[in-house]
C-alpha cells in the first residue's frame, strides 16, 4: 500500500549548516504519528519541508506516492494535506462560522469567483456548520474569533485545518500553552476529528503523544534516531538519553 507520507534521505541546509540530516519517514494511511525530540531537533523544519514552506536541499517528500518536494503550500494543500501552526493562525475579525466557511470554499469548487454571494452557498454553510459542531463550538457560531479563549482558538484552528477535507493532517504543538483539562479536551477533539485520516503531530507533552500516537519518531539534531510503537519508544535507551534523563512517562513541558 502506498504510504500517505514518505520522506527519503531528506536534507535541509541553511548555508553550510545542515539542519535536517537525511530524514527517512514512512507514515501509513490512517496512522496517527507523532514526531518528538528536544528543542532545536528540527521538528518544525521537517513540518515546513512536508507542507511546502521550505524546499528540501535534497531527498524526496511524497504525498500518496506523488513527489511534492519544492511545491508551494497551496498546491500541496489542494493535493490533500493541511497543517496547523504553533502560533494560532485564524481570522480574528471574522466570526467562528465565517472562519470555517472560508476554509471550505475551495474544496467545494468555488475558485476566484466574484459573482457568488456567500450567504447563498448552501453547501458551504452546511459543511461549515458540520465542522462547527464537530469541534464543539456551535455555541460560538457568531462570536468573533478574536474573542474566543485560547483553547477555543486552538480548536477553531483545528477545525479550519480539517474543514477543507484534507486526508493528511499536520498539527504543530496543538496543546501548547493549555492547562491539563484543556489539553485533555484537545486530545479528545483531535482523536474525534482525525478518524479515518492520517495524522502527523509535533508535540512536547508526552501524555498527549502516548495518548494519541500509533507510532512515534524521535528526531535529534536533524536525524531520526528511532521510530516505533509508544511502548517501545518509552523503553528505548537512546531515546531516554536524548531527553537528558527526563522520563517519557510524564509530560515534557509545563502546562
């Protein structure tokens, strides 16, 4: 079966400095995969290479068997991959519903058209409202996104990420800055909205990682040092050394 995402010998240099050093990843369709590692390991750079924000210096990045290395982000998105960011990325002056409606338009076939009235697009309204219910923000339908709590804004961003129908979802530190209860709620939300989809996430909170991931890859200084099941990663001596003695049984990052 063709992998949902495949990276082969991917490298990224900035001048003479090599940040990503021959990363190999093979992520199956429908898998929930976590990418973890110490600060500065290259996790966000890897996400940027997959999503098109950066082009690899060498190696191949494939989405459903198609080489996407070097393609611009909008083309990769239209091929079925969507991502969120560490910093919440929403339209603060639009309502929650309007944010979601914007995110479904292209996938429904509404390109650069100036003759459609948004209020008359029943399919866009229905899909946006379905996502609104899925992420649990139906009570915030007309609230300006900028007035949401931090956790609600993160939920909205996840909604925006999935609303276009992408089959491969990249989430960059989805629970960063959340309290324990907010994090637990976010985990349930992520589990719910990614059913049947391929999930790749960067996350520092080990309780989130072990609660969601089918497999985990550990990135250290731009290299994948291990890919395995959560239990095997928990017991891997080299992984423990990479975390400088911190236990993988506890959250690796304060809430």
